[in-house]
C-alpha cells in the first residue's frame, strides 16, 4: 500500500516533510500527516468492525486469515481514501475543506490502528468491544464534533445542518 501511494505521488511525511507522533487539530495542515491523530480512533473501530463482520460471515476461516482479510480491506480503504475522487468528496461534503489526503506514514499507521482494533476485538468480550466503540464515537463527537458515523454519513449524504454544526469548531467538552 505504501509503495502504491508513493507511486501515486503521496508524501511520505506530509507537505512539511517532518515526522510527528500526534496531531489533534482536525483543522490544521498536520491533520492526517502524523503517526496518529483524532481519526486514528475511527481506524481502531474499523478493525473491530472487520473482526465482527468476518466472525459473522467467515468464522470457518482461521483468525490469521480473517486478520489478513481485514488488513487488506483497510489498506484498500487507505488507497481509495487517498485517491483524488475521495479527497475531493471530503472537501465538498465534509468539514475537511483543506484536506490534502494522508501522508504515507499516516496511512500506514491507520492500517496498524485497524490491526490493533481487530486484535482487541479478538481478545475482548463483545460487550467490552461495543462499549469501546461507543466510547470512541461519543468521545470524538464531543471532542472534535466528528467521528466515524458522521464521516460515513457526510460522505454518502451530506447534511448542511451537520456540516454547519461541525464547522462551528468548538468542542462540546474539553474547551478552554
């Protein structure tokens, strides 16, 4: 995946060329450029959901094959997410007006985050996994007014009222 992204001209470390561990400013130019960001929680949830779906529909496969399928699905999403069609869709339909796509570092770490989510879901009780998903979704909603659910909704069918609410930019909690 990283090689394909590099071939498509994606930046290894983002436009500024600097390595970074964390960025929590969804409005800044470093968003989706570092090892982790607010959207890393969405990728952990991807892994948990992949585990659940593959358990439901392919439980006869050994878990290592289901894990490989999950990693391939996440890598495929990263390639699609960083294609011009999805980058432009994010810009027109969501609050990500200045989104330029992920750095290769961030895309690779998003796959690692999904792998972590898959691993956690394979080890935890279902109710604990569901509780973690709800905590991450509600936490991100309160923190940055965005989460996986809103991201999917806004990509599929944008609502101007949600976009305006998100663009207000003040977190519902944790504000100064």
